[in-house]
C-alpha cells in the first residue's frame, strides 16, 4: 500500500470514528433533554453569575441512574464525549469533564451575551481538512514567544488561534487570502518557524510568525498551507544554497513592476539586459 493510500485509509477511519462519536453523543443529548431530571439553572460562584448551567457531578449521577453508565468512571467518559463533540463545555472553558462541583453548559443553552464569536476547538476537531497543533507565536516587538492552539481550516482558508484546546471561541483569526509563508529550514530559538507575509501591491509585509517544536509538524503545516493556495517561499537557507550552486541566471526569479514573480527562464534564448538599481 502506498503512503497516499495509507493516509486516505487513516483519514477515513478517523472520519468514521468521529461520525460514530457524534451519533452516540447526539442520542445521549436527546435523552438527557427529553427525560429531564438534570437541574439546569442560573448559579453563582465567588460572586459571579453563570446562566443556564448544570453541575458536572450531578450529570454523573443522572447517567448512572438512567442506566447510561455502569459506574462514575464510565459516566465521566460519557461527559467528556459530550465535550469532545461540542455539545457541552465548562462555563469558562478551563476544565475537561470531571466528577466534581464544576459548572458546565449545553451549547444550545448559551445566553446571547456569551454566544460564541467563532468555532470552538472541539468543533474544529470534527471538521474535515482541519489541522490543529500546539504552536509558538512570536510576540510583537521581539518580546519572545507564547504558546497557543492553532487550527488551520482548509474549508474556510483561515487560521484560528486559541488559548487552549478547551476554548469556545478563537482569540484571533487570520485570513489566508493574499498570504505567503516562508519556512525556516533550521531551528530558530529551538523552533522551526513559519513566517507569514501579507502580499500587497507595494510588496510583502510581515503578518505572523508561528513555530513548531519539530520539523514534522512544520512540514505538515507547509503541506496544508500549500493545499489552501498559500504561496510557499524558499527558506533563507534554500535561497543561499541556490545562489551558491546556480549555473545560470535562468534559475532565478524576479518581481516585476506589477509585483508578480516572474521566472527568468522565460527569457532564455533572448538578449537580456539586467540592471541593478539601488535606492533608499
């Protein structure tokens, strides 16, 4: 079996598993909502109000009483299934499901003033063609790096940034239209970076710098970005190697007056005058 066939087989298996989980969670949700017995109400903790929520340990009790779970450990797994399929979430997105006095809420009970401004991580995990990784993001003004969860949606051609994998909404969204990316072939500050540029008529402008802890993750992102139509530029190391090993000018490209990249090979066989103009 080829690597491509193997990849397709794995992708199909993941999709089947996800569909099975969603069907199981949906049936469980319908039973919880139709039978009742789980107290869903406004609650207060440390002087802060949380609307239309339930207590996690009470859902554990309900799952055992209703016969959905044999014991509390199995009930916790079912509660986590509801989180993973994006049917419930912790009210401030800080916990996975636990048998404890923690407030959780069904997505359909979300109050208008707390409605999601974008897809959750759990939702994006179920979206085909989405790549999710823990990456470092360079802070402005060279103030170091900060880690976050980044999701690349090939469907929407956007990168979503989350604080953690429990987040209900992204903290920032980057559109990939008119974007290019330049990978770093060697570690920078112990990481393999991806420098994103916004392509303007006046030239390229740095927009975002992400970095992976290993070259395999960097490669997965390069491949996924390329499939989204993002132009993948040569790394600085590749550019240097090309300069050293080039045997003719026709191996290079240049940017024309319309800011479009043109291969000089199109001028092969023609008399060509190359002028180097320096200006501030």
